[in-house]
C-alpha cells in the first residue's frame, strides 16, 4: 500500500513538473518573473476571530437585499440608473457621459493603461511610496514605467518629474490622492502646476479611492477645466462595499467614449448595480458619513494612545482610514500582533518606509485591542 502511495506521489510530481516546463516554454518571460500584488486576503487567511486591519476596509457591514433578480439575461453594460445616482452623489457640473462604471478602481487603473499605452513602447509614471497596482499592471501589460520618489514629506518632486517627462515617452501619470500607504494629501498647487506643464500631452490620473475621508479636498472639478484629467473612485472604502467591486472613472466625455471601446462587454453584474444604487440613496449616504466621523474619531484616539508607547518612533499624519506608524523592532511588533490575531500591513520592505506598519482604523473596540496588545508587549 505504501509503495502504491509513493508511486502515485511520484507520478503526480512528474506531471506537475512536466506541465510547469510546458507553461514556461510558452508564457511571456516577464510574466514568469512577475511578483504579483500581495493582496490582504492572500497574505493572511481570513478567520472570524481575527481583527483584520490590513486592507483599509470599513469596520461596519450593512445588509442589502436584492430588488431585482433577473439572472438569465446579460446585465446592462453601463447601468444608466447607477451612473445617474453617482452623478448626483458627486454633485459637480457633469453628466452621465462623463462617468464609466468599473469593477472597482483597480479595473480603472488597468483599463486606462490598456487603452492609451502601446506595449513595449509607451510608459507610465508614478511616485512611490504609493499603491502597488500601478507598477504591476504596467508589468502585466508590457508597459514601461518610471518612478520619481516622493519627497521626505511624501509630496511630489516636481523638478524630477518634469525632468523625466522631458526625457521619456510618458503617456500617463498616476497620483494617489490621498496617498496609500502614507495617508497624506498631495499638494493641489503641485498637481495644477503639473497639469499646466504637460499641457494635454499626458493623462493625469487622480486616484481618489480614500477621498470620502477628507471629501472637501476632492479634485473632481479639475475634469471640467482640463481634458486630460481622469479621476478614479470606488465604493470599496468609505461605503463599506469592498466585496461588491464597484468603481468609477470620471473624465472628459471623449476619454470615457474611448475607454468604453476597450472595457469588457458586461463588466457590471446586475446584483452589483442593484446594491450600488441602494448605497447611493441619501439615507445610506448619511450612514456612510456618520461612520466616517466615527472612524476619524477612532483614528485620533488611536494616535493619541500610540504616542505614549516607547516602541513607537513616529506616526505619520493621515486624512484617511489608516495610519502609517514607524516602530522600533517592527518585525517583532508585527509578529506579536499577528500572534494575538491582529492583522496589520507590513511596509518594511519599501525603502522609504523602513520599520513601518500600516494600520487600518477599525471599531473603537478593535483600536483598543491594538493598544492593549502593544502594552502587553512592552511589559514582557
């Protein structure tokens, strides 16, 4: 019996090895070496007993019920009702032809690149430390990418950005605002200076995934002044609908018209559209902004408490639902939190963020648990 088991295992191993060799012969070489994005759910298994503070999700879950359940037909490619409700929500002088619905803001990042960049010829630019999917999408699509590191205060280094624009064939610049993982706003005047310099020759993408936490600082109105501005939005963060995968591209109508040629035929499942419309009713929006107030209060409470811990070296200012914290002996802190079922996000591998953890702001109870566990670590 044991010999049979060993033979079966060897046969299985040989099949896997042969298949891997076959795949490696036909797949793009740059994909073989690609390091995929390490999403929060990939890094750690979701368990109900864990406090999940590593994906910048809302700590509150709201129950919705489907109002339409016609599943035997393809959905409306771009649900007009949803676009209308989102247009009302953002409340600027545009119409539904300026909006494209996507599968989260992530699809928007990829779709813009796929539409405007010629593989192995054109390039994008972004300013680390920032959201990792700009780089990974470029690598997947065979688009060159150039980086200009942020200044020490995580603002744009305009001088170096302009130098690279003058020397490379850059089509798109991605600016995460507020920035992830640093939590700060990018200086509006710097963005406007950049827009004036590129003079419609480069698309500027403003990724506003976290803007609801500081909504008065949105730069949405720039799309009414500049034809080359694209704003990305999502219902994943402040709206607490990360599992829905619903995002929006807001831009000049000719950009939206072009993107619609490239997007998948039926990207928005009918249940997604149904729930998203419900979430954009004024009654739910008021719940969202009440929750934002609670999150901000929890953020400020957590910051105050962390300042008293001598293992905390620095807490970076944040306008979002997460904070970036520099610790003494960060790996030990991360492992200790993990051991006590508190999952935060490692940033230590990023050059500019050595010894840092990104902590999502959860409920008051969850924030309190972080402090309790870190106090236990101190007295060990």
